[in-house]
C-alpha cells in the first residue's frame, strides 16, 4: 500500500538555525498538510497546500514557517530560525480529493537545543 | 476558533471490558474523523462520519455522530491488548470550504491483560 514518507526521522538542531523537513506524499494525492504534535499533546494543524499554493494556515504557522513543493514529488516544511518551543513531532499528510481521508507519514521528531 | 473537547484523557481497562471515548465540538461540523495513534506511531485513519445521527461499525468498534453534528463517540466492545493507543477525534468545520481539521486531545487507552 502506498505510504507518505518523511525524512529525516529525527532532526536535532541548534536554536536559531534553519531546518527543512521533507515529505513525499502518495503519488496520486493532490492535497498536502503539515501537522505538529508536541510530546504528549494533541495533533495541531499547521498548513494545507493545494495546486501549488497554501490553502489554509493556522496561527502557529507564522512568518518563520514556509512550505514548498519544489518538484513533482517532494513537499517540504522550512522553519527559518528555530526556537526551543518548535521541538515536536511534525507529521506530513496527504489525500486525494475532497472528503477522502488523510494519510499520515511516520513523522519527523524535531529537537531544538 | 473551533474547539474539540475529548474525554476522558486516560482510560485503563481490563482486557475484555468495554471502552468509550467522547468528543464534543464547539461548532457544528461538516464531518468528524477518528484516528488511532499507537505509542511512537503516527495517526492512522479509522473512519469518517458525515451524516447526522450516523452510526458505523468496524468489527468491535462502533462510531456515532450526534444528531446536531457536534458530538461523536467511539465505543470498543471487549477490548484487546491490540487496542492500546491514543484515539483522537478530528472535526472538520461546516461551510466555507475549509479543510482545517481540529483534533481533540485524545483518549489514551491502556488495556491490562
């Protein structure tokens, strides 16, 4: 069964550094998402992306965050200047069309030192 | 903004006992989705409920969507150790073409053999 793949599985970064989290959504999916889950807490929506542009973003997704789909397969989340509170598990998700379920990747654990 | 409350936060049951988690939204939903997250894993889609009063079953799992489309429940009959994990509901707001899922905080289920 096709899967959403995320790399790396764990990223350790110094505070203030830039980090790029990578995702390869399922190939025929059209809608892409990033979520964040701070340890032990709920999953929080960050941003949705469709047709090469952001559809929606939450309050968490401030100017430090950006997303890109640089080619036909990758979907990236960039955090420009990381803060300690950015430490979390970041999940990428994708789906085919409206009303279809989202498929989540295994996540990237981001640790900011 | 939309809030989704979920109770209980934790539930410990003996294997074979039943389990129920409840979800309540501050606003009317277009649909509600349920996910299961195993420890250290990613959210896995279980089901989506769309219609008012809808009831769906998956083997020992029964999902309900309230008449007002603001609350939902997941009931597991005769729990097994494989049911261990955190169960999240996630609501999709009604109208405005939004697909920003709002997750509840989840119910962490422990099953004692």
